[in-house]
C-alpha cells in the first residue's frame, strides 16, 4: 500500500484488538491484490448512549489504480453487528468479493484491449 492504512473510530473508544484485526484483514487483501494504493476503514457505533445492543457499522474505502472500491457491514440493522469484530469481518468479506469482481473485470478488459490490436 502506498498510503498507510487509516483506521477511524467514531462514537466509540479506540480498540487495540479491533485495530489489530483490521490490520490483519488489510494485509490479507494486499497479498491477494498488490495494486492497492490506499485503504481507509471506519468503525462506527450507531448509538453512543447504549451500553448493550449497540450496533456497529464498518465501512471500507479501498483505492486501486483508476478506481475506488467501497464496502460496508450493511445499512440494515443486523444484531450480529452488536459485536464490532463481526461487523469488521462482514465488511472485509464484502470488500474482498468486490475486489475479486474488480480484478476479474480488469483482466477481461485487458484481454479485450489486447485482442483489439
């Protein structure tokens, strides 16, 4: 990654364990695609006042040459996302699928471009 991974926590305290997990998942993406230029992960507690039942939303913005790929843990209330680690997992899983689609499309476009010569 050309730009260091950025992690933002909103309406919640910073979590070293969660930050470590986010860094691990970002490294996994880099092993899959070496063209990632930047990655920004935002972990947000939906309601700061709740002690229990608080939902977390994780959004990820990933930059690759010529494109930006985004994913999130979902907008709909999902009680599995009362655990921030589950929300991180779901967001990175969604991002991985989108990155795979992007790379597949880029390979096809590159092949079509070569055939057009």
